[in-house]
C-alpha cells in the first residue's frame, strides 16, 4: 500500500462515517501531518505508542565488526540509533487471523486467477 492508497482509504472511510465533508486533499494533509509528526518524534529520540496498533521506538545498535564484500577486509560499523516498530498484540492477532483466512482454498483459487 502506498501513501496515495492510504489517503484514498482514509477518504473513503471518512465519507462512509461522516459524509462527504472532507476532501481527498484534506485527508492527504492529515496523513502527511501524521507521518511528519512520527518522523519528528523519532528524530528527537521519542517513542510513540498507539494503543491497539503498535509502538515506534528508537533502538541503539552496538558497534560491530562486518566485512567488506569486495575485499573481505574487516570493517568496524559504528553504533547508531535505528527506528523499530513493535506491533500490538491486537494487530499481531489480526494479521494471524488474516493468514488463516487466506489459507482457505476458495481464496487461494481466487488469488491464483488474479495473479496475486
């Protein structure tokens, strides 16, 4: 799913629940503002917890030794912070249920017909 698909989905959801009061352009602004807020919070080394969805955290990786793939020479990789996402228990269960639904032979046959 791309950001444009996400904006389309948010627009459709709002249109169903609140009516066609908010344009796609306004929904795009909201999605952009949300993503910018997440990006800014992570850049400031803050964790973000969205209950029922998951947690965005900064994890500090240790210094380690790696190898240059061309020369095989050992190279030290510096310690650095990296963003990570930990899904909530509800999201993990929802994804797991989706896997069992896709194991249904009817949905597998439909996926084969469409090429997915």
